[in-house]
C-alpha cells in the first residue's frame, strides 16, 4: 500500500510539471461562481484534465477507479482552497468536484469556479 501511494505521488509530481493547465476561466462560460459549489469544499488542483487523457487513465487505473463518462473533468493533486484574511486563494485551478474522497491525489467530476 505504501509503495502504491509513493508511486502515485511520484507520478503526480511528474504530471504536474509536464501537463499544461486549463485556463482558470476569466469570463469563460464553463466557469461557475464558487458559491454554487454544493458538493464540498472548493479544491485547488495543480492540473485539470479530461478523464480520457493518458495521464488520468494511468492514475485512475493505479487507484482502481473506472469513469464511464469520457467528458468528465478530473483534478490532479488537489487540496482545499485556503482562506487568508477573508479572501479565498488558489494559485492553480479552483474547482468544485463531485468526488474528493481520494486523499487529494485525484478529484473527479470537477467544474472550474471563480473565487
């Protein structure tokens, strides 16, 4: 189990460096306001990709997860958005995800949000 977690962590670190990020959505019609997130805390993910991307399918396979909808967005290497001085901050990609139950390694069913 510990080897699996170490391998997944190393794979995510490599992906975070080698994978381009989607736009944070300044005025993007696919972005929703942060207040509309009802599935849990807003996440700050280093990368957002479609579930069918090669890097996502590798990580999903290692974790034994199957996603039936190929258009689902997946967040990689995520953590809850921090609040500093009453202002939410995220230096990467702020997203609202349906499934944040994988220890920050991966979040599934994500939608970009504006903070």
